């Protein structure tokens, strides 16, 4: 029997793991997942903070670097460069087999640079060079300051995973930044064939925020809000996918395609279900379709394996998805404000996790340096 993972892949969607740790690499677990069909890995400051703080798998390297006089920040970079590099090596066969269209590992720039265009560009360049693998994506948030950084990095041939996308208008700006970067790359006389990019649309957090507002409307007696609970995220993703097709199936992209450029695939992130009233595979089953990626934390991947329903769903009921977004407005839900708040919150939470991670490393550094 074909596994559910393989069934999803057959429908044109790549499945990536939203988790990375030294233990995952050293135990051979990542290689096992790759053999199952997993074709990429994403990580973020929260994941790295949990991986480094728990257990002792990083202690030997931290001890060595601490005794060499390295700072907590220098130790952090050494740890993640090693992990991301090793994960990229384990995925390199996938990258080669797919001719550079899959098999990637993503690493985020310092979230404190989210509103610093020049700082983001400089750190992305440095990290991409330090890791030195072609199948690495540098994650850049879709802030107003991140958008020009994305264009610049694409224009320099640096692979980018655009992260923390919540709003459809912002997603449209992300796609335009990608196209502008391709133009700059071509203008510099460089090939567009080797470049890769994904646009990470965060889904479950949208439902969490919108459902909270809908509960207030229901409490105030607006029964129209009842039928809208749990619909905002999937509707937003379906509309985003519709916009994606409009851009990358257009004449605008045709010349890039002829030159060998790859589409910037939409990636569904934040796909673990936060509300226990919803199915644990909600943000997997309802978002399956061609030319997409779904990055899943381990427990969501386990749920897909065990009982996920597999069918092409991303382009079903698209008119209804537009209707859901309209009806949300009719009950007083301002999605522009909701998604702006989610972006600000996402940057803040990643920055807090990053700081906790550095504090954890500093505590171990001081202990091991003695």
C-alpha cells in the first residue's frame, strides 16, 4: 500500500519537516524520513531554542568553543551552520535527483533584523556563504523592510524562503519582489536556473486570531459569525494559491520560465492545529495541490501518516474561499489589521526565542569555560 506521504507527493505537493536538531541528524532519523519521502527541512528560532536547550547533544561543541573563547553569538552560529550543513548534505541526493527543485534546508536570519534591510542582506549573504551548500534557503520575514532585502538577495542568486506571510496583499508583494530579483539576476548576466525560493504562508495562526474575534461577535449576538469559525486560514491559503497561479502561469513569468527559472512555490507553514476542536490534519488535508510545499512539525506528520485524508483540495471551492473573506469583512473582521498584528507578533516571538536561545548558550558557555 502506498503511504499517505507518497500519495500527497503524487499530487504535486512536497512535504518538509518543520524541525531540526542534532539528535535528528546523529540518530539517522532524518535519513529515515527522507527515505519515506520528506524532501526538505525548515527551522526557526523557536525550534532551534528548544533543540539547543534540551538535552546534551550540543554540549561537546559548546564546551570546545567556550574554551576557545567564543561568544554566545559565535557559538550559536557555529552550532546552526554545522546542523544546517549536515542536514543539507543528507538532503543533497534529493536535490540532485530533483535537479535543484527540492531537497532544501532553511535557516532564519536574526529576527532582530526584521526591520533592517541592509542588516538582513548582510547576514543572509554571510550565512549562505558560511554554510556553502546550494540546497540552503535563507529565511527572510515579509516585513516592509524585508521585501527589498528579498529582491536584493534573489538578484544576487541567494536562495530565499520568505517567512511570516499572513496577508494576501503582502504575498502579492513577495511574488513581485521575487520577479524583480530575477530581473536583476538576469541583468547581471547570471543564470536564473540555479535559484530557488519559497513563500511561507502561515495558516493556523490566522484561525487562532480570527476565531478569537469571531467569538466576541457571537457573544455580542451576531450569529453570522458562527458559520465563519475555523474558515479564515484555509480560505486565505486558497485565495493565495489562486493569486500564485495568476502570477506564475502568466505571460509575465513566461520569459523567465523560458530561461529556466523556477516558480516560487507557496509553502504552508504553521500547519499544526492549535484548536483541539479542529482535526489535527486540518491544515494538511485542506491544502494539498500541485507546486506547493507543506512543512509539518513531527506530530502533524505523524497524524498525516496515521489517518490523513489525501486528495487534491487546494483549488476546490475557490469562489467560496473568496466569499468567506468577504463575509468576514461583513461581520467586522478587518483582515488587514489581523494579519498586520500577526506579523508583528511573529517577529516578536521569534526574537524572544532567539534571545532565550542565546541566554541558554551563554549559561552553558560560562559553565564549560571554567
